[in-house]
C-alpha cells in the first residue's frame, strides 16, 4: 500500500484502545471489519501493494499463512496456508483445510514453454530427450488432496484475485458468525450517510458540518470530484446550517482546506484518497 495506508490513519485517531501500532490500517476501514484483522504472508506483500483500496487492517508476517484474528482477544478465527503451485508437492497441505495457491497459470505457461522447447530440440537433433509435464503431475496431486483430504484451494494470480477472495472470505465470516460491528454499518444506497460518517472522522470537522456537506454533495465520489478539481472557494463559501442552535455560517477557508488536505495530502498519516 505504501502511501495508501498507515497505522496512523486519521480514521483511527479517536479509537483509543482500538489502535494497534503493529497493524497497517486502511484509509477507509469497512465498518464490518473493525473487530477483525489479518496476518498476511510475506509471499502476498507485492500483490497487496498493488491494491489501491484495501478496506481491512493487517500486518505482514514472515510465514506462509493468512490468519484472520479477533482484534481484542487475538484469537485465530480462520487460518489458511499460502503456497506456490509449483511447490505443492513439497509441503504437507492437509495440515490445513484451506490453501491459497499462487501462480498456477504462470507455472502452466512456464511448463508449456519448456515442453515446446524440448520438443523442438528433439526434432532438430533427432534426439529422444524425455518430455516431462510437471504441471499435470502437480495438478493430479492437488485433485487428490481435494478429494481425499478435503483440502479447499483458492487460486490467486494477481492483486484483483487476492482482494476479491479475501473480501469474500471476510464477508462470509461476518455473516456466518452474525457479527455485529461496534461502529455504524452502511447499506447499499446509503452513500450520504456513509459520507457523513467519513467527514465526521476528520479532526476539526463537527458532525453538523459533516451532515451539511453530505446533504449537499450526496456521495463520497461527488465530493472527491470537487476536491480533485481543487474547488476550495466553492467549498469554503458553502453555508453551514446549525438547526439545533438556529444559526448559519460559511464553512470558511480553514475547514475547507482541512478537508482538501485529508483528500490530497502526500502525508499518509492524514491522506484519505
């Protein structure tokens, strides 16, 4: 994630005992995952760095596992192995029931290339060098493990696969355990409510200001467009209505710039997008 995530994300500034500085927090944490975090194998670090919108907290570990843990108790909720397809035959896969298998297609292409090369050499040299298809033998082993040992495999070739699979697993866990998050959850179609929540987490932005901005712009995408076009003046001149105290005021340059900075800063500790 590099500049896209940090253990000091502004969304965590007021979380007190929730903040664990050993973790990498996303810029926007999915409210469903506040009580979970992931320990992710170093083998997946390069793929993780390509994902732009990670929405869960995690740490990289020097092991070939992914563990989903409870934030408070540190108990393992789910453990999965991580293995390259070409090394399947060298590990004891049935120790766990779920394995993420990396680079299956890549290895298949590699073996196909080697087979073609050997075949051409045999033809050119009138030789009879054995042509071994290691891909097929490993695939057979994998099928045996699935059928005889009830091992479930998840194939990952790129960051899109990884993010999709992790997201599905997390959602399944939350649903399966009837998980009730301690922060507000947001359903599809409630983008305005979600935008209010996000803005209210920015230091210096009150819930009243957050609601006024959310009422006007509706979605995070609309506000992002305004920010990316650097329309500070439009934002600063927006009228903020305080219905409770029957007052109105302009947002002002200070708060407008604070919102802009959260969206556009190069400092990962305060950047939102």
